């Protein structure tokens, strides 16, 4: 990885990935591709003042702009997406244009520009989706995996699928901290669980997958689970919990590896791979990796330390 472009590079993941790249991988150039000039300006004039960074205004919906941006790039990390579940439900065509058609544009530009590797970021919500955001990311996954057979000179394209990222934009943590001031924390369901991954952990895992990918894999990190009620107790232990009910498009528990994919999955020490090759242990065809049946859990005390 010498010349890397990150779509959606001004987001939480993009910033974490850039820090890891600059620290651990000695890149020659990192192109931050995003549509928000203010966020780019803040990065450029803040902690990301590095001569190896380039800031490129553009939108993944604009295929021509991607062709221009991909010039001289060898690795693309596709992180740009509309990620908010309620926003996608209310603006479905916009979510389709960015998350599905935008991914198609990235793939087409990567093939035509001779990119070596493309890693597309996905979410646990893409598994058995019940909301539009998850459905669009499922489509993005399918497009990415299928693109490996388009052409002999096609790049290697793979996917990383992971769960909730702590302290990323859109995380429930800022909401809980804000509600703490009023003394009442809204909880959708006392039984609700989620996977948990730290920002830097997610970035490091994705970059390591790029170094080992052969094309067509879906990488899934092994991460702990949390109970949402425990997160609320960690942030606001003295507040009242108000049960508001599960919202439309929301699941009680999340799934990273469903039983229908497990027959094509392999287990490694710290991750699973669907459609992978290598020395991993084949998963049972009855195996599932879900947030409620996980063997690893964070306690309230663990969460207190994690959220500060």
C-alpha cells in the first residue's frame, strides 16, 4: 500500500485509518476523497497536516470524478456511505444512489484505472436486512464479490463486515451522554445486544485484511458483545431508564455470520472469512455468529473504561 485513496475519508473511520497508515505502513500518498470541503479543511489545518495527504473533493455518485481521483492509486478503501438507518428510511432513493450505485461506480473506476486492491466496508446490518440501509450494504457486498470475475485485469476486491463502532459519528454514546443531563436514558429494549469494536481496532483490522486479501472474501472480525442497557449504566449509572420500544428497521440482536454463509466460512484466531482460502478451520454449517450468543462480553466496568 503506497498510494491509497479512501472514499468518505473525512469520516470517523477515515481519520482512524489515516492515523494507522501514517504510523504503521509508510505510504507515499493518501488521497482523502469526500464531498465535504469544511471537513477536509478542518483535517488539513488540524491534526492531519502531513505532506503525504491529498484532499480531493468528490462524490462516489460522480463516476467521472472517481476516474480522475483514481489516477496513480494502487489501493482503494471504500468507506463512503449514507449510514443512518432513519435517514435511509426517509430518503430511500438517496441511499440507493450512494450505497449501491456509488459502489458500482467505485468498482467500474477501479477496474478501468488498473487499481490493485479495493476493500469495501460493510456492516452487520447487511445480514438478513430489515432496513434499507442494511439492504443497500448487502447489495454493495454482492457487487464487490461478483466484480472479481469481471475481467482478467480486474483488481482484487473484498469486503470487511463489522458491527457497531464505539464513538463513531452516529453512535448511541453521544446521545446517552446528552440525555444524562436530563436524568433519563431512553432504552429501546432491555434485551438488546450489539457487537462492539473500537475505531482504531476496526481500522487496524481492515488494513491488515488488505495485506492478506486475494479477492472475493468477506472478512469478519471477532469482537465482544455488549448489552445496550449496560452501556447506559456505564455512561449514566444514576439515571432512570425509560423503555421506548424497538424502532422501525431495528433488530433486537445483530448477526455478523449467518448460518447460510457458515458453510462457506473459515475460522481463524481473530476473525472469520467467507469465501476465503488458507489454513483456517471450516465453520460448521450450523454455526452463527450473533451478538446475543457471543462468547465474549464487555461488562459495565469494561464499558466505563472504554467510553471514558
